[in-house]
């Protein structure tokens, strides 16, 4: 093969290539690191388990999106007392292809905490992170959504927050030219979302690197303690494919291996590769969330406008929650509404009058991620990797307070009823019965959760007992092995993580390139 | 599983999904023919565990009327009024796993229903374009 080539699923002879760096995973972290190393003159191989889909390839239906863009058809679940679906993509560009493109700068208090509690003060200084995020914002066209881009569901939330003297702002997104098609989850149909499949990954190719798509990495290869490459086998993304199995590949890395397989994927990959550290796979954290739907007398048309155009951090400190508007495709709405049969159908008939707002909890719960132990369950009951996670009572209490706040905001904005979607609470509530949400059970099985912001399992830190990656950016006890995705973030952020992941990955890559130059 | 058994099972699945999301005077329910085609595609294209989850959920729905107080007969043999009571009872049942089975049925029913051009038209939404099912190959 030649450099600057994209290799997708192929059969036939096994092959091997050698470049300066291998990056495993092409999401916001992996692609940010790969593009920076390419700019520094290094040759990079970017290995991605999913397929590379450009704008014309984006599915229109949710079924198509689950099949073509999501990890294991969206069946990845966090298991605990309740089963919580995890929103995670498997495609070139990673979850940045299916998220709402929100870019929020890392709160300074979080960076200070990482400095004092995790020994990262020299690496992730507020000034360095700010510089990286400023550069990224310029590259990815990050901008606050304008009036013309906001949907009515967004504007109603902004109005309700303003009426109640709460902080409110239109979200900043890497989609300056967003046309408000409300289809972020299915991959942007217009190409306005500047996800990595359209930006940084093509840049790696242009700079002479290689992109391997449909190429799940099975193991990192070591010589002694040094990571020298990866190996895996191409996998056809089409489940109806019945031809010969994919070719095996081995990519040798002259300078290092960067793992960016996500908070649910990186730790199992390292464990499969023989890395044994007490903190590996531990400390999985998230921002679990749920929503409240308001029904308005006039049409809201929630599928017109940006998917998530309005946000508030007003209750970040006192309640530990972030409030946001959210568009849910019609295909997913029945799963979110309470009831079944005629009750459900009657609710759905009002879908054009609904606005959905969500509360995301800055949760204290910690879970873990591991490979399925029994080979027969590989790819097993909860997806390829097993995620154990259970929100604590305190987390549920925060969510409950957040949902009650959202319900009251709906009534401030003019809703006639709300649909809280909580087991043990009536399907519909009017203004006089909102207090029932505050009396809802603290059992997490009563709530309809979703996990969309994931952190940890390969945390950065100076203590090998509590972390996986040291402040020197190498995995403890290994050389030339680095982690550059959400899994290396030691705590939750309280804000959307994409921008922080990109900045940390970029700063890691920058330091690697500079160290070599020195 | 023989073709005829598979066909009967699919018909049962369609009737269960239709009970979960029936037509109303405001919006159409699940189109049986479209749903049958969708389930054939679902069987071909989704991971085994998702198929298993759907099949188990259908079985739970069929044989749980005694648990919802809707009667002793299988769900599809109930009168329309009792079937409706069964749907509502299962969706808010105190046993978490029964509620989860209903959630699975609602999710699959939603995937069929929400992509139906007739439904989308009735709600003022444009129909979905065909999924391209393609990727960058080189």
C-alpha cells in the first residue's frame, strides 16, 4: 500500500504496515491527536472499528443509524439495578458523528481539581487547555447557535429560564451552518456538523497517513515494555455479508501507540493486551440523564431547529445538574413515552406539540468496564464489553430535583401538561401536581435513564494505584503507550465532554511531538 | 425453524406490535405489511441478542395477562378492552423486567411506526429518504 490511503474492509492475504504512530479510534480524541501528529510531520495510521461514512452515506431513519453508526446496534447497556442504554457510535469520527456537536470549554475548577488531586497541574494548565480549545474552535467553526437556527423547543426553554431569572444560553456547536434538520443522531444530513470524519481524518490522509476503517484492533503488541504496534482483523460492517472473513492486519508503530477506543473500549483493549493495573477499567463515570416532555397548546414542531440549541448551567453547583433542550426523532419517541396501547398512541398524536428538555446529572456514582470473561459471551449480553454502573441515591435525588425544575419551567413557558416518564408517577401531570415528581421513588429502576457523557477507566494521574496513565503521558509501567480519549479523564466535568477530550488529546500529541523534537 | 412456523411467528409479532401502538382517530397505527417487511429486515440485520430480546418480549407480552389482571388467556385472544388493559398494565407493572419487555416492544414498534410515510405525513413531517447503506470504500 502507499501512504495517504484509506483501507476499508478487505479479504485475502494478511498485511503489515509501519508508520510513526498508530492511533486506535477515530473519535474526537483519536482524530484530534492524529491530526496534530500529522501536522508535526509524523506519519500516522488511524484504525477505526466502524465504517467511514461521508455526508451522502448518512442514514435517514433511526433504524439505519443504529445499524450503520452505533456500537452494536445501540445495544450497549450499563448494567446495575437498572439497564441504562449508552449512546456511543462506531464509525469514523466516533460519537462526534451522532452527538449534538456541543462544544463547552473545560471548567477551570475541574482543571484545578485535576492539578491538586491527580498531579496534572504541569500538563493540563488552564492556559494550555484554553489555547488548545481556542485553536480547535477556530478549526471546527464552533459558534453559538443563532435565532434562525434555534427551534421553538429551544426558544421556549430559553424564555422559561429567563422568566425565572436563571442562567440560559444558546449552545455553542461545531456546526456554524446548521440548518436545523433535527437529525444529529442520524449523522448530519447536510455536512454542517464538522465531525472528524469530515475534518481531521481526511487531514491525516492528506498528510500522508493511513486510515483503516472496519478495522477493529484486537490487541496492542509489545516488545518488552514498549508498545510497538497493534493487530486486528477487518470486519465487514454489513451483517448480511456471508463472504470470506476479513484480512488480518498488523500495524507497526516506530514511535508509539495512542489508544482512543472510548471510555468503554480502551480499558478492555489494554486488558486484552496484557496491561495489568489496579485502576484499569475502574472509575467509570458519566452524566446520566433523563427528560421531561411538555405539551403545549400551539405547535412546537420539535424536529425543526437544532437538536440541542438551549442550555443552562444555573443549577450546576447547587443541584449538580445541567439543563438542555433535546429533539428526539419520531422513531424513538414511543420508547420514551409512558404507557402502551391506546394511551401511548394518544400521546404520540400530540408529538408536534411536545418539547423535550433534559437534565444531565454530574453523578458521583462510579462503575467499571471489563471484557466479558467467558469466550462464549464475547460480543455478549451487553455488547462487546461489560459496563457496570448504577446511579447512587444522591444521583437519583439530583435527577428528581432536575426533572421537577424542568416540569415547572415547562409550565412557565406555557405548557398545559407534562409527561414525566417516571414509574410510580401519573403519565400526565398538570401544574398543581408537579410536586408528585419531587415525591417520586429514589429507586433508579423508576427512571428512564440514558448515558451519553462517559469518563474514566484509564484515568490520568500520578498515583499508579488510582490511575492508568502517568503525568508523563505513558501508561504506567509501559513505554510508548498513551491514552487520548474520554477514558483518561479522571473525573466528570459537569459539561459536555467533547471539547475537553479534543483538547487533552491535542495537548498529549503536542507534547509527544515536542519531546521527540527536543 | 420452518418457513411456515417463521411466517406465523412473524404474524404474531406484528399483531403484538400493533397492540402496543394501535391506530387512533388522530394518527395511523402500525401498518401490518410494512411491519412484516421491517421484521424480516430486523432479523437479517440486527445482532442476535436484539432478536432474542424482541422474541422474549413478545412471549412475555403474550403470556402475561394473568399478571396484569387482564384475564387468563394469551394476550392476542383477549377482547379489545382487555387487551388495552393488558398493554397499560404491563407498561406500568411493578416488576421492572416486565416493564423492560414493554419498553423493548415500544422501541421496535417506534422504529416501524416513526419511519412510516403515512404516519409522518399525518404529523406534518417529510418522509424519510431511502437509507443509502453505503460507505467510503477507498
